[in-house]
C-alpha cells in the first residue's frame, strides 16, 4: 500500500514538473508578451519576467520594444527642377502597442519599409536639388510625417528619419564644381578689392601727413634705404625725388620757342629769311607765356634740391629766351638784323645802284667823276 502511494506521488510530481516545464515562459526586459488562447487575443499583455501559459492551448508571442533601425534602399527620382538624383535614407522606429503590431498588420517591419520608400520618392519629386543638398532638416521632418501617419494604426511610432546620401550625375557634379569655384573667386576678388580700398585710404592719410611735414618723407626714404642695405647685396640705391623728374619734364623746350626766331629753311635761291618785324611780334606773343610757365616751374623744386642745380636749370631756361630768369636773353637780341631787299639786275645786265647816294658821295669827294645817268657826258 505504501509503495503504491509513493509511486503515485512520484508520478504526480513528474507530471507536475513536465507541466511546469511546458507552461513556463520568460519575457525579457525589452519585450512584451502577447498571448493567444485558442486563437483569441488575450487582453492582458505579459510583463517582463516569469510567466505561465496553458500548454497546447495558449501561444505566446514576444514583441521587442527597442528602437529598430531600418535602412531605406536608394530611390532614383527626378526633382522639381528636372535633375535626376538617387537618394537613400534610414528610418528609426519602435513598437508602442504590441497587440496592434501583431493584429493590425502582418509584418510591421516590411510595412514600414515600403511606406518609407514610397514617401521618399514623393519627397524627391516635390523638392528641388538645392533643398536636397542644403535644407535636409525640413525634408527629414516632412518625410517623418508622411511615414508616421499610417504607422500609428499599426502600433508603431517613427522616432526620426534621416536622408543619408544624394547621388548626382557626373555632369551635374562638374557643373556645380565650376559654379562653386566661380563663387569662391568672386568672393576672393571682393575681399582683395576691399583690402585695396582700405589700404588706399590709409596711404592717402599718410601722404597728407607727409605733405604737411616734408621731413617725414625724407625719414621714410632713409628707412627704405636702410631696409634695402640690410639684405647684404650689391644693390646701390640712389634716392631721386620724383618732383625733380616732373620739373625736368616740364622744363623741356617749348614748342613756341622756335617760332620766335623763325623756322630755319635750307639755303638756296628760294630761301628768304623772316622779316625782323614778324620775328619781334612772335617773340612778344611767346615771351609772356614761356615766362609764366618758367616761373611756375621754378616754384616746384623740392626742398632737398641743391642751389647750384636750381641755378643751372634756370640759366638754361634763360638762354632759351625766357625773360625774367638768370642769364636771360631777349628773343629779339639773339636774332640777327633782318637784311634789306636783294638788288635786282636791270635790263642791260648791270646792277642798279642808288643814284642819290652816288651823287652825294661824288659831291663830298670834290674830284672828277662821271655821271651814272643814262647817256650822260663827262664833265669838262
């Protein structure tokens, strides 16, 4: 009798152990359990930990609540500005209602993937190329809204959507590279021009200060000479004022100075010197203008020019006929006296002389002479 009881107890314990092993389930922390009893959904969702189900009657499905990363294959489309691009993205979502994710949709992963691809094509067609390249945040938000609206009914919520890459044709890449290079060159030129403008303003201010103090220019010149000499080279620097070069350029022979003395002509039978009256008038016309210009030039000497150089330059201008300078010489004094009219031969081949002058000469001498008149006879 006792043996039978022990055997029955052992059998019952074995059956209980087998039942416990068949009914025991473990739900992890990031999972939720959805039980179906004879095909019907049980309203209670199994929490994480140890749980029991009826063997051969209940079926437990575990649903993960972790965020799922779903890559979207690259989709090719045409943007609103007619540019062909390939765009790929990634979707981050999670299950918030395990019962709806199992009952309302067959495979929520596949459903979210197809909805993401369709929404991405729609976003490509509605956007421009510049928006795809630079304004991705707005496109990501629009794509997230498009995917999240139908996914709410599936017990799924979209955490975020990101556009990963935008592939462009090679021709479009080259065009955009040329455009970017031109834009960078334009900005560089603008910056360079702005720097030149600022430097010119500073130089203008420095020039104004140096003009008020001429010694400052000399000091700056000496500093430049010291900087060049410090390089230990064989270069010889001779400072030469620019104002002196301008003075020498203006002190060149004036075009009207030759008009005062008359333009020389080659000697010959047809060469006739200019009359003295015309030469005097030309000298009077040119003299005041040349004198005024010479006096204006004489006041443009820089302060560092030696006095002997100034005197020689002014003497050179005076020799050219400019009145009012050192070593001046009037234009009319430098010109020779204009000769009288040339003697013309008469019809008989002789030279016509001044009869009145010959008669006065004979009267003064008191000697015998012959009349130069035509057909005259000697005196008796």
